[in-house]
C-alpha cells in the first residue's frame, strides 16, 4: 500500500466517528501523493504521521446562566494543530453542530490555508456547540466570558490567536477580548477581528468575501475574462456572503441569491447596494431570517429548505458551510453553464462534487485558497498590533489583493509543475504542504 493510503487508513482508524476530518485528510493526501516520489525524506522522517496528528486538543466544560437564571452547559474546544510556521491561528465557531471532528477538519485545512498566505502563522480552530440564535446579548456575553475563563490559559499573542467563524463576529470577539484582558491584565493582539477603535484592522470584516472575489478574478484572468455582467449565485447570508456580494456589485456582476439554514432567496433582478444594506441590517442587527427579504422586495422567490445551486449562473460563491454542494448540485451547476466556483466557505463541496468540477475543467477555487483572505488579514492585524500602529484601508486592501494573487500563482504553478495544469485542488494542497513539511524537517522531531 502506498504511504498516502496507509496514512489515510491510519487517520480513519485513529479518529473514529469524525467523518469530516476523514474527508479533509483524504482529499488533501490523495492530491499531494506525487510529492512523495520527489521527496522520499518526507516518508523517512514520518512527516505525514505527524501532519495528521494535532499537536494538542483541548476540550472543556462551559457553564453559563441564561436570562431565566437556569444553568446551561456547553462544550468548548481548541484544536492546536500545527505550529510549524508560527503561532496557532484560526477561528472559533459557535454552532449547535460543532463537534471534535468538524473542528479537526477545519484546523487541518487551516494548516495549508495559512501556509498559502505566505504569512508566519500556524494553524488552529476552536469553538463550541453553543447556539447563539435566539439568545440575548447578555446571554451571549455570559457564555463568551465563561468560554474565555478556560480558554485564556491556552492562548496568547505569540502562542495561539483565535478569531471569528460561523456564529462568532464582532460582538463575540468583543466579549471574549474583554474577559481575556481582565484575566490576564494584558491588552494584546490575542484575538483578531477586533473593532477598529480598539486594535482591529480595517478591511478584516470584508477580507474573506473580498478575497474570494479577488481569487475569482485571478482565475478568470487565465481565460481573459472578468466579472462584469456575470450572473452570480451566493449561498449563506453572514459575514463572508455579505462582503462577497458587496465586492461583486462593485465589479459590475449581478448577484441573484442568498440563503440561510432555512432556505434561499432568488432575486432575478439582482441584489443591489440598497438591498444589501437591508440584508446587513436584517442579519447583523435584527438577527432575522433571509425569508424576510422575499417579503420586502417584489419579484423575489423564497425557496424554503433549498440551496441556490439549481439557479442558472455563470459563477457560484458557496459561502455558508461544509458539504453544502452535493454531487447532484455540482452537476446541476455545470449543466446550467456555471464556469467558475470560488469557495468562501470551508470544504463546501463534497468530494464527488469536486470531481465533477475538475472533470469539466471549470475554474474551481478550493476554500483553502479562495477564502484565505480572511486569515491573511487577521495576520496583518497581528502585524499591526505588534507595531502598535494601524494601517489605512487602501494599504490593507492592496496587500490582500497581492496575497490573493500570490496564492493563485503559487497554486497554479504547483499544478503545472506536477502535471495537471489548472487543477487548483492539487496545486493549493501541494504548494501549502511543501512549505509546512520543509519547516517540520528543519525543526526536528516535534
Ligand atoms: P456567519 O455566521 O456570519 O454566517 C454563516 C451563514 O451560513 C449564515 O447565513 C448561516 O445561516 C449559514 N449556515 C451556517 N450553518 C449552516 C448550515 N449547517 N446549513 C445551512 N446554512 C448554514 O459565518 P461566516 O460568514 O463567517 O462563515 C461562513 C463560511 O465561511 C464558513 O464555512 C466559515 O468556516 C467560512 N470562513 C469564514 C471566514 C471568516 O473570516 N469569517 C474565513 C474563511 C472561511 P443561519 O443564519 O441560518 O445559521
Ligand atoms: O476559516 C478561516 O480561515 C477563518 N475562520 C478565519 C480565521 C482567522 O484567524 O482569521
């Protein structure tokens, strides 16, 4: 059996009941297989055995009082997967579906993503099965304070720097930071995604969505095309989706969908700046459902329980969650003429769906490349915090554009070097992996 196959079996055997982690390991390892013929020392030095094993997993109880004085208990996690390239770095997810396997898949993807950014960051992920939906601000604050009361001992500006992900935005980062500061008597860059008036970076809220659109532009350039006039579908309606739509509008594309866990809106006339402002108020302040959009604007269809992938489009931007594009969805997208998929979400396409995109040679930007703009600007926030300075938004945005361009170039170059030009799954995985593996060789058996 090949080294890679052996390691996939090992990952499955050692981590039972973690299907998302198995999926991520399998996708990455199969696509980097050609590297091991050229670099036999990776096998000799057990690089993969170490690469698939997190450096540390922390699990803890999070007790908190709700507004009725009832006691609640959730489970908190932090996966410190790899410190080969820098301090552990990655988001926190608060969602009822959160479990160990999901956070391990996310932290594992983060290793390669963070490597691709070219910035000095290792990889981690954390979160809780806490559901912020329907909770008051005070309940969210009490939960965040309790969560940080354990987490603070494991993180630090040079050790592990968490940020947001699903269910964790500016409000939660504020509460978490406040409690960290109180426990540690230290005002430092221990979290990113902070508000800009107390240490956050300009463009961080925008970065993942903008980055995913910049990545799409880079892919389109290889076919001498641009986004102007392109019909785009976007899933989700949270942070990543909102700024994806904002940038697409700015570049003259027409966005016709958004969604949430209840359903999808289809707006054939396109989401314009005014409608987007409504969505941002609906989702970020009133914390309502996307269904309301269809009630507010005429000519909009609401599809309960549906995802946007049956809608005819040129470009698709999955930006909600993992495994939201099935093989059938991928076939429908391609069948309807979709020529580009840029993944704002992490692992939104199932493996058979990825194969559909690759076989049909559409422009396909896998999440770890296309959505790396968020963590890249987080690393720029760390740099600004270390300098005790804040950079103007043009500077951050220009750096973000440059980073997305270099991720595309590195991934494309690796796909050519390894004989499958344009296969950015292979290209991104190889480009990200080689850098981490070489750092691991340099640092000895740790
Ligand atoms: P938000 O919490 O802001 O928004 C998440 C959106 O996805 C909501 O519309 C939510 O709907 C929907 N959603 C979440 N879970 C599900 C589900 N199980 N089924 C259907 N819809 C779902 O999160 P973000 O925008 O920050 O994150 C979106 C994706 O982008 C995630 O995959 C995340 O890992 C990834 N990502 C985020 C980055 C960031 O900087 N924030 C960086 C890189 C990747 P509802 O309101 O109904 O829950
Ligand atoms: O998946 C991701 O890259 C994120 N949620 C952002 C992580 C970060 O540290 O900004």
